[in-house]
């Protein structure tokens, strides 16, 4: 299917679009950007504006000027009203597939957001962060630059993240602190009860033994360990 683009939306000349994307009124997408298929961009979504840099010119991206590494977005994502994603300054800002990004959230330059991430309303993610697969960020979470949030982590609303959040951790507060592990999310990923009982001590650093796990969970934990 073709793309549905509202007549008030602005699509820059260096934006590559796949198929079956919906782009809402007054949204601005500037390049360089490569966007997959089946994405939904609500009203006033802003993709690809250059990063703030007071030491040099500020390109007019919607008029064909470029000034950074651009943005790459996968397939099947939802970006609600007034979401802003800044293009990379030193590399590429990347969003995977199957993410749900709610209104007035911001993903800054050079961030990597993996697939199946939930970013709720008002979340602010500073530059050079990585949000790993399946993480869930609650209302108004603030993430300091160059911080990583591990796969499957749950970050409670209003949390201020200034250091790494472990894989499948539950974190709250200012500054963020770990209060447990996302056993519900692990169960939904197919981890049986007997493996779950052995996995929590491993995640907490109290055991070196990794139990038998579904292949996707084991792969995520290995990638996290090897980062």
C-alpha cells in the first residue's frame, strides 16, 4: 500500500519512505532519513531536526539543508503527537521496529532505541543513550546522556536515570534505584517458574549460573553482558 501523508506535512528531499506509512498533519520529516514500512506518525511529529550546536550554523532541514548523520527508523512503530527525534550529530539516531512512542517524548541525537520499546508521554532521552529491546519507560522519565537502559527493564514514572539500568530491572526514583526485577515481563517471554527462580539471583549479581532460558532471552542477556 502507498503512504498516507497529510497535505500539511513537510517531507524533506532526503527522506526515504517505505510503504504503508501514515504521516499526520503538520509533521516535519527531514533527512537524511530512512524510514521503513507500516509506521504511524501522529500530528506535529518532528523527525530529523539537527542537534543543538551553538558553535556553528543551524541547518534548515525542511529546506534540504543537512547537518548530521540522519535518522533510521524500522517498521511498525507508532509515534504519537509532538514526538521529536533529533538526527545524529556524530553518527545516526536509530529506532528499531515495533516501538510505541507516546506524545511529547524526545529522543536526542545519536541515540539507539532497539525494537519493541515503549516510551510513554513526556519521556526525555538525552544524546548518545541506548534503550535496549523491550524496555518500558514510564511517564516523564528523564535519561541522562550516554546512559543505557537494559533489555526488558521497567522504569517507573518520573524516574531520573543518571546511570545504567540493569537488564530486566525495575527502577524508580531520583536518582533511579533498582527495586526488583521484571518477573512479569520474563514470564511473558516464556521463562518458566523454575528458571525464573534461578534467574533473579543471576540478574542481581548474586549468582554466576545462568539457567536454561528461551533462546531470545538468552541472546538478549548475552548481548547485554558482552556490551
